[in-house]
């Protein structure tokens, strides 16, 4: 018997309409109680809000994904005004962070303006008392931790996190959460991180429709894949599977203050 799960990070608006319908229709079968759907920009946030009003179990987060060009001042002001208008309808600020992969491919990209934008979103999260969903990996994470600490923001979720031991220790001390994608089933680096991080600060996600390898090769990324992630976490932690399901489910409910529909 499958236990309850929540996908803590999915780009639901990026799926085709027929794929969205298929996922929603299969949620009861796979005991998927909710999808935290993150936004790319204002049009993405508008789509996610509409999806949340269309389908039960969809919980939107509003943010500007960092792996793209910066918005101009007019675009950003319009987005912040829109968030202010709809802040009661979002469960988090996200996805926001720093452009690690874009900078890796283009050394000319300057980080300062991205840091300024991230700080504005951190202040929004604090103003509206919402958790923040972060795209920050490797050396970028210390910059993000500096900003979170500066503004005393502790409800932080680093999705698909990767980083060194010193950074992990800092995140643990601050009570930050991380989430694991289906790549935990086959990636040794991610398995090692799962062994290190305490269960009470862990969630699970798909980051769909991002594709995965291994037994997921060639398959549409769906929330039901999380069941395989949870089995691997239980194996790594040497814990009863039922306990892992229960704690991660409760972690997610509490972190996002979800009142399931």
C-alpha cells in the first residue's frame, strides 16, 4: 500500500495541458496529496495561480527563476505588485536564487544584480511570513546563507541542493530544509547527502518536468516517482519505510503550512 506524499517542488505550469490533466487524475491512485508548483516569472505565476484554482491539490509559489536574464525595473515592479495582490493565495516565495549554471556557461554574467534581486525576494518572504524556495548550489549557497542570516529568515528550502560539508553544516545549524529528486535512486553524491542530512529537515520533489536517468530514463517525470525516492531514503537511513513516509509528509505540511483541500 502506498503512503501519502507531497511533491515539494514541481514546475507544473511547464507541462502540456494533457500531461497536467493526467497527473491530476492519477494523484489519488498514487496517494499524492499536493504539488508545490514554483514559478519562473510573472506569466508563470499567473499560470500557476490559475492551475491552483482549476485543480485541487495544487499549491503555487511565486518567484523569478535565476537561470535567466534579469527583469527590467518595470517588469519587476509589476511582478511585486501582483504578488502583493495575491500573497494570500501563495504558499511560498519561489523559485528564486542565483544563476550558477548560467554563469558556468557564460563567465561574463555579473552576479551582483542577481544578489540584489534575491535579497528583494527574501524581504518579500519575510514581509508576508512565507517560506522561501531556493535555487542555490555549491559556492553560491554561502552567499544565499549570508542573505538569509542578514534578514533572520529561517524558513528556507534549498531544492535539489549540492554543496560541500562546511555549507551543509551551516544549513543544518540554521534549520534550513533540503529536498531530494528521483536522482537519489542512482546518484551516489545525492545519496551521501541524504545520509548526512537529518530526516526532520528533508522533503522530496520531482522538479518536473525535468527528466531523470536510471529506471526513469525516457519517462515523463511524474510525482509518483517520489515513491522510489522515499524507498531509497529509508534504505540509506536504515529506517522503517512507513516512518520515513510519515516524517517527510509531516515536514512538508508544516513547512508550507498546508491545509489540504
